C-alpha cells in the first residue's frame, strides 16, 4: 500500500474490451422502448397500442394494466414512498413512463413507441418547491390517501433555543440566501438492463447498470415475489455512476417483467435525453444561512433553513430515518458552540431524486453553505478568510470531536492542510496582485477563493448510525489457492474507482502476495458476498476494511501452518510486514511466505486445522470516517465579458492512509472537473409548462478539456483511528470541496465593490450582471477597426 501501482483494469477499457450492459447479447433477445409522457402533469384518458402492434417486429405493448396482473405495477423508492412502474392514471413529470413496446430489434421498438396513442387531460404543473407549497398550488400526489397539499416532509437538527439565544447575544451576524441548482450526474453510460428469465431453472437473471447489485436483487424480490435465491443480478463494467445508478428505475422492472412473461431475454437501454430527464437528479436546495460571531471572527452559532425540491416521488437515495441525508454536517470544520437547521421538502412535477451525486448524501450542499457563509463573515468583518478559518478550526487535540448536530468526527488537522494549500498557491503574492489590480482599475479582476471542508463517508453503528438511520456494513471473501494466487470477491461495485487495483493492494499488503497474483471480482450476486454497494465514498472505508480483516484472518491461520512447516511453536513465529514472511523469532533466516505455505494449507494442513486458506468478513464499522481538505482557487474575471478564467487551482486532500496515490490523484482530478461543471455551467431547468429545458447535452453543458485548468494537488495524512488500515475515502471529496472554493473566488474578485454572492452556475452573463450592478463592468471600446480578409489596407469601423 502507498505505491502507485498501475490500474489493472485499464487494459480492457483502453483497448475497447470492456463489457457493458449494452454489450450483452442473448439468443432470441427482444428490445424494449419506453413510451414517455410529453406532459409534466396530466391525467391519462386512454392508451391505444393497436397501431404499434400492427408494425412488423413488434411483439407486445405493455401498460400498467398488464403489470397489475403480475403485481408489478408499482415499485418502492429508496425512501418511504412507492412509484408507478408504468402510469395508468396521472403522470407527474415530463418523460414519466406510461407504456413499453417490446420488439425484435431496437428500431422496431422505437418505431412502435412512436405509434402508441395516448390521450391526456393536461393539468397545471408546478416545478419549483416554493410554488408547490402555496395554498392554491395544484395537488400532485392525490394518490396518497388524505393528501391535501404538496408538502413532503419536515426535518430539523440541533438546538433551536440555544442557537436563537446565541444570535440574540451576538456582536456580529451575517445572512445569505443561496440556491444549489438541480444537477444531473450524467455518467458516460446511460442506464440499462437485460432481463433473462429461464423457465427451465425458474431463475431470473438481470444484467443491469447497478452500483448496488445485492440491494437491487433484494428490491427485485420484494417487487416481483420471486424468491431472492432465484434472482441473479449481474453488474458488469459500469460506465460511471456518481449515484445515478443507485435507484431502481422502471426500465429495469419492465425488462425483467417482460422477460418473465414472454420467456425471452429483453434489453432496455435508455437514450441520453431519457437519462437526464427521468433518472435521479441531485441538489435543488434553496438555502438560507446565518452565522453569529464575535467582532474578531469567532463563530458562535450557525443557523440554516432549507427548502428542498424532491420531485414527484420521495426517492432520495438516503436513509429513510434521516430524509435530509447527512446535511446536518453543515457546521463543517469548525468548533461551533451551537447550531440549528430546519428543512421543508415539497413534491413537484419534476423527476424524482435528490440522489447522492458524488456527495455523500447532501454533504455537498452542507459544505457549500458553510464555506460560503465563512466567506460572507470574513467580508463583513474585513478579515482574511484564511484567518477566519484558522480562528475557528476544530483543533487536533479535540478529536474525537462531537459536533453540535451529533456527528462524531474521528480525526483531523485542518490548519496544516490549509497552510499547505496556501503555500502551494502562493497566496500572499496573489493577494498583493489582487490589490494592485483594484488600485489600477485593471480590465481583469483577480479573485481568490478558499474552501476548507470536512466530508463524512461510510456508515456504521453508534452515534453516527443513529444520525444516518441505517447500518452500512460491507463484505469481502478471500481465497488463497494452492498455488499461492488469491481471489478476492467484494460486495461493492466499481464504476471507475479502481477497485480491482486498490483492493488487490490491500490483500498484497496483508498477505505478502504479489499484487498481480490477486484477482478482484465484483458485481455478481451469485458469487460475491452480500454487500450494500458503492456510493458515499464507502468502498475503501467499509469494503476496504472488510478486505483487510479477512486477509488478517487468513494470515492468522497461515501462521499456524507456518509454525508447522518451520517446526516451531506458533508463539515463536512472527510476521514481518516488510518482507511478507513468517519467520522464527530470533532466526529470520528460517522463514516462509504465505505463497509458499498455500499448498500445505490444502495438502499438508496441521492436525486439528481445517484444510484451505480462505476467509470471509462482514465489516460493520464502529463510526463514520471524516476525510477533509483545503482548496484554493484563483480566477480572473473579465470586466468586459463576464468570462471567468482559472489562474490556479490547488487541492490538498487528507483521506487518511493512502492506498494508491495515482488512483487518488485520478479521483481528485475527476471530482474537481465535476465541481467546475457545477459551479460554472451545469443546471437542469424547466419552463412554466414543466418541460425540461436542459434535458440533453445541447442544453445541459458539461466541462470539457477546454474548460479544465491544470490542477495542483497536495496531501496530508491523518489516519482514521478506528479504521483497520487508517483509510478514510476520497472519491467524493473534490466534488464536495470545489464548488464553494470556485464561487468564493468569483465573489472575491468583486467583493471590494460590495458583491456578496453569485449564484451557480456562474455563466458569463450571470457574472456580467453582477459586474454591472456593482459598477465594475467595462463596455467594449468604440470605433474599433477591422481589416477585411483578403483586402490588405482596407478597414471598417464598428459603426460601419
């Protein structure tokens, strides 16, 4: 561990040999196309599939009535709600599924879907949470008995009375409203499934784009009534997930149900616009943040009020006992006496979601809020934002630290990470340059943004489990074969994180086996141990721990076999981690490796010992882990165009003990890119009729290599004291920490003129509007001359 081992899985990806769901081909396979509503809110009067059935190649047209016969018309969400698989009464968001066409090929299925006639009685839609909660708003969830409004749930955390008192007595208070816009994870691979029911074996196999195969198998059993042991979920290579492939979607159920009814394999693969318009979104939080502080910048209290848009169904991928996810980590990296947060959620005529988009269940929103508020406080006090952070950081000797909202932080050294980032960024020199540009009224303003964030990942029993509302164990199954090679099967599922490499490194570290001699398998519920999947940066904190403990179980057994082969008492045999050998105490030349004794475990095991060299571990963590970091972003803001260019982007992360620095670096680069997309360009929007106006890649903008700057990365190492290998997880940290750093930088460029906030996404027109309102805009110079191409010496002015 700690070495930059090249990713073992990359060869198949870069040579085009990856195996994705759309690569799955079965004899006699049919294809499914879903018919989707063009309206956001409408009652279905009639569905007529006769024209579709008349087309060559169309095998069936399925509606909710067909699914009702098999008790498959509804499915559970990941919260306490139920969602229609196909709608037969009222559609609640644009692109909701109303029918399915099954055909011999995808072209016939698509042609058939266009021929399905659906009559709608169009109703008034409501797409934003504030409007949805008004008294005269149209009722969305009339399917819920006794429901009279669009209120979804309320939630609160912290001590309201103590917090109110702190604000009443505070020398300084600041407040800011901010909106974390609706985003889409937008993985390269869209969602899809191949249902394959075998009537001979009475077994259903579903190949699907899944981040959590075992959970999905359990949900399929609950929905279908098929015994769980007769369902197999296979999640092959997954082309990105970011939380988008945690929920169950109607297409999965329809493909499986159609295969069960027709007794032929059925494939469903969605198009990009379907993926963006109908699968789980993220964010969409209206937040009001307040800080109470002393005149010298000591934070005494934080108060937060949130209005959340949860879409048509309560389908957020987070524990049902804690509907706001981990948002109550909004006190961040700071030692705050008291805090209080409240949240109201609303149903709207938009796709359901609120999923964990690379954010550990609303941690991104919480970090954005507190890191923006620290900047607001610093500007109010005329203090350097770095100094405000230093004054309020939780100190290393305070860990384990219990936050005022109940989190039990394991370890941290926040000031060291910040100092490292500031030094890498040449912070003081850029502050001087910033002031010079202000004094000289330069055309391009300079802004410097800081974000010092704390993440919370994994999950386990104890106090943090009470907060999370669910246990989050995971699993590892290791088998060392007689030849000394090893197979590791894990319950988590990779979507690009490099599990096949990092988990092999853990086994290699613990057993002294060469990394190349360890094969990591995942994504098949028939062979892998039960696990809860990959999301919330939980793979290393939970499955990585399970792997280490399983390997140590094997090492303990191998020690007795080593003693037998070395003809020594077991208590005299020692394990040398550096050499990867067992040796007799005081006689290191008498040694043997796990590889060398593997055959003996099967062929010459000691009396009283079971043969074999294998172990299973289900790791139920005692607490969360808390990675952290500090980012410094330096931008130039063009006063004439509102364009923002990155001058420098420094990211210092602390994820505890590091398994593979190269893979960590790759994860950070990818997360920072997504953070730039969030801050600068991404947003799902709707018109007044509920139409998705950002529902494809022509309108939903993603950053490309042209928009991504060079990143400078650094790290500190603060191990988790309760984790078997001291690791914390890092996959989501850069997406959590980067948006507030970027926004803080853009605001900082205009702060001297009174600008306190800029909403995301900070497109040039948005930034230019703030420049204009602050009196900082620059108009294009007049009477420019342009030389005509091909006509040397001729020119025209802009007036011409």
